[in-house]
């Protein structure tokens, strides 16, 4: 929904401005001591999908931030970035009053949390809790029609959603 500037602003405040601000304040707080900073970027920050454009744009911004900050961060800060796929939380219900089919695949929050904690504890730079996402990224990179087919399927789901919204508004 691009009609609501306030909604767009809230998404960027939550997903971009808050983590960047928090990172800066955290580094100041550490004052040279060792620390760990984790950012949830999401798989959608590496591959946009129909129906999630603004959310995806905010996550792409964080992808750029983490790439740059790795060159600038002090040595005492471990930066770990999380790239979950769709997670089975209330996110989808809160994002829109009208039901929208979740993107495939969907993970359970406890799985994502356990894998993130394990990644942080082992000092990983990045954590992708869904093995399927990593495999599919490689498939899509080396066999582009796989990506085209996946995104076409997502586009069809989005068009069905738009038709449902239009139907409800006309009713």
C-alpha cells in the first residue's frame, strides 16, 4: 500500500532507522568492550516479492547498511545478520486485514530463534535459518528460469489478493 505515507514511514522507522540508530548507540555504549550486534534483514532483503514491496525495500536498505558497516565497524563488535524466510508469526495478520497467502517456505519462530542464537554464539556473520532458501538462491543464480517461475507464482498469488481486495471494496 503506497497510499499511506504514515504507513511507509513506520515501516522504515522500524526496519531501517531503529536498527541503524541502535547500532550507533550500542557501539558508543560498548566504549571499546566486546559486543555482539544482530540485525534481522530477512530473505526478502535479498529478493523482493510482489505484495511486499515497501517491506522489501526497507530490508534491502538494511542489506546495504550491513555491507557497508562491516568495513567501518570497530573490531570489538561482532555483527551477525539473520535472513529468515517467512516466519509463522502475526506479521501477516497485522500487515493486512485481508488474508494474504504467506510466501513459501514458512518457518516456525522457535526454529528461527534457535538458529539465530546458535549463529551468534558461533560467531557467524550471517545466519540463514532455512536451508531451502540457500539452495534456492543458488538454483536461481545458476538456472534463472527457476527464479522466473517462482516469482511468477508469487505474482499470481498477489494478483488473486488484489482481486479479493477489489471485490471487498466494491461490496
